[in-house]
């Protein structure tokens, strides 16, 4: 802690070149989406939903990890907490970005068509929940909750920065708020995953689906922290503060979350496949037959097996470039996972990758990175008044 003389700030000129590139990619991607919306509206809505859920998961996953960190009060998250805070401050933009999904819901969701509901007893049974009005009300509620949670935590973080070092009152308030916050996030994200993804096939359901999505978002949030940390470690002042132990801990956490996601994935698959009920296996049948089975195999190999094997190495976890490479692989596979959840619902006959599937995440992701980097320059890169910061700076971060 003695190495810190004042507040470590990220100079705007340090990130402006990267911000400009991200903005260019984002604008070009969104312009391509606009063109796609006119050329092929149905495909646009499907691709946009995939990209939207993927990029939103990065911001929400980071926010959830920041809540988890505050609840546990460990030193492990202090070096990357500002990244998660910056990501959470972009959530109002995601609320606005949900509008294309609201507009295109009749193209996405079979249960929004009155004729389909009238001809299907199961949809009639689910109609009190699966109807257009309640769908939009729930979406608005989710964003109100997420933005409300992040705003409260952001104000507490700001108070901690402004108050005297070691202010126990603020520290206690953050810890008390974080526990219920994690639970509320998990519940709302579970229902959001039911609404936005699982209801694409309203005849299929899984009680573990929400946990599967939440675990994936935790991976995305951690990957964001790793990549930003690698970026900052090459620039002052963080180049003098990051230690190999920090990246070692992030690598261990990434390994743990990859295993958690895999546990939920295999649990859902084994329970449904062993039950062999027609209404349950309808989700997996197109994904394990035909050309979609190669995507399923890629998820097994590249989202679990390869990252698991690579992250077992202590040296690789402590090597910035190699850890960043693994993180990038996992991030790409996070998009593949969401695409695998959405696309086969509309293309049961076989694998179908459209150029809009690439344009949507690039457009939304570019705008997110642009906003994130801008937010990072607004506050100190470290919470210098946090009582756990000396442990994070002078000793291995403890998980």
C-alpha cells in the first residue's frame, strides 16, 4: 500500500485508440444489423437475441461477481472490481437495447400468436404466464431490479471512495446489501432466461436452465475482468501493481466456473436423456442429430475439456498472454453456447450460421467495450479506501 501515492487513474489517452476501434466495430456491426432487419427480419431478430443475451451476460456476470466479492469480503476481487463496476453502469443502455426484442417478439416466440395458442392445449395452460403483455412487464421489472441493485452498490462504492480509509459503516452496508443482491440477481436472471431463451420452445422446460445461464454469465464476467486486467497490466499505474499471483487466482476462478457450468450442462442432459420423455428430449434431439451435433461436440471440447486441461497448469495461469488466450477461447465459446440455445429452435434440419449471427454480437459488443472503457477512466482503478486492499497488493490474493 505504501507504493500508492494518490489515486491510480487510467489516462483517457491510454484507452482512446482502443475505444475508437471498439466504436467503429460497434457502429459497423449495428449498421449491418439494420440492413439485415430490412433484408431478413426473422433472421435479424434471432441473431439479435443471441448477441444481446451474450453481451448482456458479460455485464451482468461481472456485476454478480462484484456482489459475490462484497459478500465474501476477500481480497481476490479488488484488483478487478472497477471493471465490474464500470460494466454494471452500462445496464441502462441494455434496457434500451432490449427494444428490438420487444418489437420482434411475434417473430421469435410461437406463443405470442393467438391462433397457435387456440390450437394448443399446453399453450393455453401456460397463457397466464406466457403472454405478450406480461412478458414485457417482466422484462421491465428485471431491468428495474438490475439497474436498481447496481445503482445502490455504485453509490456505496462512491461513498467508500470519498470517506476516510477503513470506514466500517460503509463496508458493512455493502456486505449486508450484497448477500440478498446475489439471490435477487440469480432469481431474476433465472426467470429472464425462461422468458427470453427457454420459451423459444414453449413445449420444453428445464428447472436447471436458469442456473446453467447464471453459471455461463459468471464465466463471461470473469473473462471480462481477466482481459481488462491483462490490458491494464501493460500500462501505468497498474503495471506496477499487478502480480502473477493475481492472474493465478483469476485462472483458478475461471477453472472453477468452467467446471460449474459443465456440471449444470451435464446434469441437465443426463436427467432429461435418461428420462427419455418426448416432451423433454425435444430440446436435445435436434442438437445431437445432424450437423448440430458438431456444435454440441465443440462445446464439450472447447468450452470444457480444453480450457479445463489448459487451466490445470500453474504456469499458464500466471502467464498473462497464455491466460488471455484461454479467456478469449472461453469468451468465443460463450457466444457459441448462446447461439446453440437459440438457432436450432428455428433450424432443426441442420446447422445454419448467418452473417447476422456475427454482426449482432460484434455490434453490441463493440458499443459495450466503448462504454466500458469510458467508464473506467472516470474513477480510480483501485478502491484505495477498502480495508482489504493492502492484502491484495502485498500478498497473493486470497479466494
